C-alpha cells in the first residue's frame, strides 16, 4: 500500500496529513508574522529587519516545505474534490502570490543594503504580505465548508 492510498483510505491517514500540514502552516505563518510586524515597526524595533529576516528564514522555508509536501499528499488523495473547489483555487492563487511576494519582493525590501523606506510604505508592504498569507489560511479552511 502506498502512502497516498493509506492517506486516502485509512482512518488515520488524512487526519495525520492534515495535522502535519497545520504544524507547517503554523511555523510558516509565525515567521511571516514576526518579520512583517518588525517591518511595520510594531514589534522587535531593536532588531534589525535584515538580521531578523535572515535568522527566521530557515524556519520559514522549513514551514513552507512541510506545508507544500503535506499539502501535495492531501491533494493527491482526492484531487477531483480539490480541483472542483473554489476556495482551493483561491488558496492556490494566494499561495503562489504570497510566495512570490515573500521570497522576492519582501526579501529585497529587507536586504541589509536596501534604502530606508517610509513608514507608510513599510506598513503597506507588511499589510499586503500578511493579507496574502492569511488569505491562504482562510481559503484553506473554507475548503471544508464551501464547494
């Protein structure tokens, strides 16, 4: 029996995969939240943004890897269900946008040699980043309730 069949057909497979998915999501969102709160100037004001982003990056990437791998296992078990789900499509679109924003735009913004930005721009970037990531989570939760 393959792991995909076990996840799909066993009593414990899907709950375990979903639990692992939520642990990864928690790791990912916690690191994203800390970096963005620092960017917005709300928390950890004494820590340089570039240093904080660099220190949290392994945890952020680890959380993302766990989310992507466990999400793929969950998806492969019943792909037709997910492909027919509007919240799933919203989640995937938001996930792609959030990853691109986090790992390209925000990374450049937090680079040690980046030019100082205004508080308004920093707040806007942090708000956009958090909105994208929380949309991923909210849409993921909606998959269970909205066709």
